[in-house]
């Protein structure tokens, strides 16, 4: 769900003025977490609603899609931006606490916190750069000539939501149990058309018991060829020695193809090594793993869909 910015349309949507915009919620939200305790999003939303004196009608307003409360949407994005700037940290599902950096910011007694304020932190700058969004012009309105077309804004918003979803998926994967991670990878491979049935794939994978996955899976439903799979939840960069070890495992299995998955990323040296050996090894990093889950509907649920249409010139042709 993209950040709701109807607060900018004060001349059109006067009804929504009583609900603070998501930037106005950033400082109050951070102050709530100043006790250094773990907080849930639901708890924080309730506290913020009381502090801003929102009525039952205010809190009952939903986004045009009808899928989420307008105030919850704005509070969620306020929290997301604070996390991207390193002022909050996730501690679980929809739970977070303030970081030492967040405490330092509060100690400076800022009059407000907004996206321009957060740009002083390198992590937030990287987040904005990765999102490839022109937030400066969209939120500050200083450069009308650089405003994107509606189609560009729609595509940019979609890609931003997709990247946010991928990051959330990775956070979930990193805190899930080894057994659940095994199930996730099996589900993904089956959804991609590998392993035959899920029962077949489940028998072939998850036998190592070492917190990761080591096994053989069918490359196609007929089992004409097989692929050796290894997937582990590494925290740091995966280097060449790990990939070399995997290649050795392939040799021991007399396998020609392999897939090595990680929740982090591979070093350039590891990638160079894969390109030089005879065996076919595919390296899948955390970001790619999350994107594949989105593409194949694993661990995600559809919230809303939009169909972009244009005028059918053939229909209006009279000749």
C-alpha cells in the first residue's frame, strides 16, 4: 500500500484534514517509543489516534481501495520511514523499538521530523535511491516541470510497493524457523514448476537437518533431470569458499546442475568463480528470492488489482 498523500489535496478533500499526514505522525510516533520498550503497530496507532483526538468517523475512513484504514496506512508509513532511517528497528511481526540513533534524535528535541529531515541519514538516502522515486518533487511540490505522468507515477508506485514487500518478506524469512524455511523453499520450487508434486519435492528436500536445505529435486515433472539444491539463512556475505564447497557436493552427487540460495548476498569473487567452472550453478540472493516469491504467489496475498485502459480507436473508426 503506497503512502496515502491525500493530505496534499486540502482544496479538494477537506473531509480528510482532521487526519494528520504520515509525515506529521513521525515525531509523535518516535516519542511514543522513547521509553525504549517494544511496541506493536496496533498499540501505537491507538495511542496516536487518542493524542490527535480523532473521532470514530475519522478512524473509520478507508482508502479509495477500501482495503485499509486511512489513518493506519499513514501511521504504518511513518513507522516504515523511521525504520529506513535507522531510528526504529523491527523486533517481530508489526513490532518495533527505538534505536540508539532514534534516542539521539529525540535528545536533540526536534520540532518536527519529515522526509527532508531523514535525508541526513545515509540509509534513508539509499532507500530512496533504490526506490527510484522522485519524492522531493512529489512531496515538496517545488518543481512542477519534473512531475511524472500518471502512468509513470503508477509504475513508480507499483515498483516501490513491490520493493517494500520484498524487504518485508526477507525480514520474515530471517526470523522464521529452519523447518518453515525448508517448507518455503519447497513451496517456491514447486510453484515454479520444479519437483513434480509437492509431496515428491518434500521427500527430496530438507533431509540435512542442519538448519538449511540440502537435497535433490526434479528439474521437470517427469524427472528427466535433477537439480541439487542448497539454501541457508546466512547473515553476512557468502564468499567463494561456500560456493566451492557446494560445487564439491555436486561432484559427489554426480550432479551437473545446482541452485544455491541465501537470504543475504554473494561476493563478487563467488560470482566470478561460478562463471569459470564447468558445472551450471545458479546463485539466488535474498532480494531475488523475495522477488521470486512475489512472482509465483508464495507467502503473499493479493490486496487489490488495477487495470489500466486506453481509448480503443478501432471502436470509434467509422470507415
